């Protein structure tokens, strides 16, 4: 197994993550806004439909991980699923933003079906893809480097989703001063993103296929029959959760992504009505976080060598709620520029940029730490199971962001948020309702961050212990 990977290979691997970033950017910022504010669906129904994907994810993510862990083919364990997911992912994503029905019930069912279909297709691509990254190297620092490439390109996708939306498809028009309220702009936007997903996933799979002969193989005798596979999923999940370090990481990231789900569900509402940003300025604010992330990822490996992955995880986990809450709290206290002040946008942009640089340290650390836990798991059990561990990690992020979307949707209804495209500016919303929106988006959810950090303090796999495990594994493999 090669330890120091060539840069073109890392680039090819990372580019595949653009698709997940495109999906996350569109889902996180535009999906609930589109169905609630543009199509007029109830906030509770929209949040519930998106959040119910947790039920499907609870099955598909571990299934994708376990099946790919145990898959026998000439094309390896991961690549067959990556190639197979390309077209279903693109088609389902496009149809999600082009509903062929009207009315609350029909829109709810459409949103429920195609949200789940899109996320299922993404599971059968994304889980094998991130598992592939853990297989490409066993080196402690090289893994952080690989995760940095993956996260960098993930946020390239987020950046494209934001930029294409706010500056190309949702530009102001005579009919819509805020272009994100124009229903006709969403289908072509989704089509372009779907095509980009096809291109980037295929590019990554095609150019990483050279690794297939060197990657770990499934153990002989594993079955691909559906009953055996389902039983194996349960067994694999049970084995993964026996790892103390993984249990605490898993719980911590569950909590973090509840915050992320609330944030993504309310972002566009806050930027449009709380801060009253026109579409062009809204785009500038949206892109600052991914730009910060893209710069921050390449600081991670150096920081982790000096400090530790655990320190990076805790620092990033605290940075997210701090920078998310600070501007809202300062505004509510009267210590922040007014919406008409020309300093408002630059200050918000700087804060979002810093938030991205700091928060991504937790993302890189988490994925790299999971890869290290997989080595520990192999030493303890004799099984190499990247798929099931990263499936559990992927499920934790998607499940809790789904819960966050449910909370965001119900919160909109609880505070009495008006819906429909006729609600065009903050003047169409009661001032106390806008204050309630800021409280939900800011300080109310920030407390989750402290609970996640408490979970992370229980992680105990150090660099030194990992080196000992790798040496022991190397001896064991030679003896076989």
C-alpha cells in the first residue's frame, strides 16, 4: 500500500467530493426556502419531509458501507457502487427542484420521495468514496492530507452551488427584486448542478480506478444475498459501536449536525429578512464560509502535527456556534451596524470567513480520526471495515441535519413565519417575528456545541498509540 500519494491522485479523489458539496449547498440553503417561501408549503411539513430522510438514511448508509465492505468483483469493493450511483443521483436531484404537482399534500409527498431518493443515491456513492480515502493510505499525517483534499473539493461544490444560485440563476429581475423567490429559476439551476455531479463523480471514479489492485479485498466467504447482507449490517454496526473512541466521536458529531441542520434550514431566511441583504450581497456572504473552509483545510495537517487531531476537533466544534451566534447577539443588543450601514456586509463576510477557517479543523480531524479508529478496530477484531465506520459517520451527519431541518421547519411555524412569494422584504414580516428568527438561528442552538465538546474529550487514541497499532498490524500481516 503506497503511503505518500501522488498529487494528481489526491486531486482525482478530492474532485469526486464536489458532487456532495453541490448537493449539500443546494439542500442546505435553498431546498426548504424553495418549498416554503416560493411554493408555499408549510414550514413544518417541509422540515418534516426533509427530516424524515433520517429513516431511510438509518438503513441505506450502513447498508452501503457493509455491502461495499463485503463486495467481491474485479473492479474492487468501492468503485462499482460509485459508478452505479451517478445517474440516479443526478436524475433524482433534478426532479427534487422540478415538482410536477401542486398543493400541500402533493408537494409534501414529492419532497419526501425525492429527498430520500437523492440521499439514497448519494449514500451509495458517498459512503464507498470516503471509505476509499481511508484505504488509500495508512499514514497518520497523509490521511489528514487526503481528508483536506476531500473537504476542499466538497466546499468547491458548496461554493458552486451558492455562486451559481445567487449570481447566475437567482439574479434580481423586474418581477423579483429577490431572485431567490422566482420559482422558474430553480429547475435550470438544479439541472446544471446535476450535470456537474455526473462529471465530477465520473472523473474521480475513472482516475482512481488504477488503485483497485492495491486496495484491500473482501474476505472470502462473505455473502451478497440480501438476508445475509442485512444481518451483516447489524453485526458490523454492533462491532463498530464497541469502540469507545468511536462511540464518543459518533455522539459528538450527532449533536454538531443538529446545529448544522438548523443553520442550513434557516440561512436564507436570516440573510434575506433578518439582515435584509439583496441577492448579490447575499451571494457574497454565502460564499465566504466555503472560501474560509477551502483555505483552512490546508492548515489542518500542519496544525495537527503541532498540536493534535483531538485539539483541532474541539477547537473547530467551539468555533462554529461562537461565530454563528456573535453577530446575531450583537445586533439584538444594539451593538452591531444597522442593515442600511455600509459596514454591515464587510463585517458579516469577515466573520463568516473566520468561521469557515476555524470550523473546518473539526471536519478534517473527525474524518482522519475515524480512519485511525479503523486501524484500531482491525487490530482488535481482525476485520478491515472502512465502509461501516464511515457509513455510521455519514449517517450521523445526515440524520442529525435532518433532525435540525425538522426543528427549523417547526420553528418557522411556531414563530408564525409568513410564507409565500408575496413576502418579499422584511417590511412584510412583523418585527417581533424577525427577532424570534434571529434567536432561533443564533443563541438558542449554540448550546449544543458545548455538549459535543464534552463528548470529544472522551476520545483517547493518540498519535503514539496509533503508531504502535500500525507496527503490530504490519507484523501480523507478515505472519499471514
